[in-house]
């Protein structure tokens, strides 16, 4: 048996990363290559196998975290044990894949609210749930346990999915496996959505995405890329030609910064910048038209997209990179108003910030509100003006103005909802909610019969685990609509929100 006191005797140890300076010389994933098993077998043994697994409740997918941990920790994963010898990795993979279509994505990209809800995190360090998940997912691929699962029969019903991000892909895979002929429409030239063009390869190497897309194709899912529904194909044609339509177009309408100089050449939305960097990685062009090379860069924003811009700019050999975050620096520990087991807003350093510190690329400035962009003699961006932000309303504090030289400014302010597309919305009978998302009921259905909305298009900008959970849930809703019943899992309802107390 695993050591039942391992949570007390074994310290937390995370997956090893490559040296920060080394990783800036390439675009490969930041983690040190090699098997995770020696670390994971021991770390999984730290799980207390709680009677009430809050980690399970904190994950919208309902991942069976204690079960994986038990399976990979037993029988030899206590303190001082080896590589989890004798653990049942195949059974662990079956538990993981029962709730998550794409654990190799979430294991790399999710901020892990499950770890925040770990009982050990109340006054200590959580189990390394993400590392355990990733080790199981990668081994499942290596051993062939996560191969294609084509349906045993086709029922003759056809479903169209618009959008190939994580929500659309999860919905398509579930519907195909249920026996429905499913076609995914993607306006970009390649499938994957933001997984393809928004996430840099140092966080997700694209061969992992291609591998998953190949699996979906082998199961029977059809992909039509380079097709913009509403323009190239009328929405009415989809409604007439398919028994159901799932709209999973994401939330890609960028939040703007209406300050003087926004129109200057050299000021770009972060997603535009990241897309070009990813296209270089795909081999579409030798160099991006928007590059940080040799330039002083200012990133406006403090989230994951801003961190991705930081890591990308460093790899492009920027002269300096400064990040402006309008929010105060978060505390190092949970604030009183953010009690366990909710996912707290605490100070975190991403791998990109680690790299920035290693080469002294530039500061990360908190409570900084951007007030304008200044042109140079050539009319292009030459400087960014900012000031300290008033805590009450984030307005500029008088007398605190500063000026940063910059030839490239990147706006990483998040997204407000799906891009407005009146033609598509009218053709599919879609309405918008007050918050800018697409309206739907608690079962993901719109007012138009047979049309459903899933993912960030209906929820607003959120995490990859929520997108996959919505994709799985909308597949069950569509299956029920088509058959009158369903056996597909429904992890959440459309109204579900993050775990709070």
C-alpha cells in the first residue's frame, strides 16, 4: 500500500523545467524532457483520498482526481519510494479519459482550480494534480490507450459544429462517438482555434494538437477549414442540411483601449501578434510582420495572454519588455475574502516571468493605467505614457505620469465575447445576451430549434476546462434533442459557475 502519511512526510515537487536562458533559444515546451513517472508516482502518494474530494468539485469536468492518484501511487509511491512501481497506469488513464477528452491540453494549459481546492492547500501545499494528470495523459498516448474510438453504428443524423476550439472539438468528438455524422466548420485555414493560433508552442507544441485532430478524423469527424459560416456558407444552409447546429465560435472580440494614439502603427492587439508568431512556427512565413526583435516592447495587461506575449517577445529577442498591469499586486497568500476552496487571486509567476527575470528584460509594473501612446518623427509608436492607478476607479493619479520608450505595444486586455456577426446571427436565429455573449437556456439551446451554443461564445472568456466541459455537456443536450434521450455525460449546465463558498 502507498504510505498513508505521505502528505505529511513528502514535500511537494513539481515537474522540472529547463533552464530559463536555455528555453529562450527555442520554441519547444518549457519542461525538461524525460519521463515524469519517478516524480509523479511519489507525488500522487501525497493525496489524502479525502472523504469529500473538493478537487473533484472544483473542476467543471468532474475529474476523478483521487482515483487517478490512488491508481498511480499504489503500491509503492510513499516517501522514498521509486517510480510508482506496480501502479495501474492503464486504469488511471481510463478514469481520466472518462471525464476529459483532452487531458494533454488541460495538463499543460489549465491554471488548476483543482489544486486550489485540494485539502492540503488549506494550510500547506496542494498535490501536484496537473503533473499527475499530464503524466497519465502522455503515457496513455505512448501506450496506445487513447486511440480512436469510432462509433459502432451510425444513426443517420447529422450535426454541424461551428468553431474548432476546445469546446467545438469536445462537442464534435462526443457527438461522433455517439453515432452522429458530425462536421466541424472552421474559418481559419487550420483547425484548433486559439489552441492553434493563440497559445505559443512553448506552452503547447502543435504536434499534440495535430495528433488529437487525427484521432477525431479517424473516428469519423469531418473538418471543413477555411469556411466562414455566414459568408462562405449561409447559416440557413446548415440549418436545412443538418439536424442540429452547435455554435462554438469562442469569445474573440478583443477588449479595446480607447486612449490617444491607439491608431498608431506599432500598437497591436495581443492575439494578432501571437497569431503571426504561431504562423511562423507552422511554417507559413519565415518571419512575422509584427515582431519584437530589437524593439522596446510594452505589454498592457496582466493575464495569461500577456504572459504569452512576454515569452514570445523574449524569444524574438526584444530589446526590453515591460508589462503594465492595472491591478494591484496580489498577495502571496489567500486574502480573507477569498477563502478555500475557491481559486484565489494570488501573486503568481508564469514561466515567461521566470524567463524575463533571468535576462532582466524589464519590470512588471502593477497599479499602472495606460493613458496614451506617443508617435515619433516617422509617425510610428515611440513611447507609452502611463500613471499610477487610483484604487477606487483605476483613473490616473495626478502627478504620477511616466513615459516608456516603445516601438511595439501589445494590448492583452481580454475578450468581451464573440465577434459581432449580424449576418450569421440572423441566419441562425441567434440573439445576444446583455453581457455580449450569445443567448441560450440552461440546456445550451437557443430560441432557434436545433441550434445550440457552447463554450466562451455563451459563457464569456473562461478557462480551457470550462470550454471542454461545455463541449461535453452540449453534446449530451444535442443527443437528447435528436434521440429523445442520451447516455452522454453532462458535467455542467450552462448556468454553472466556478466553485465558491
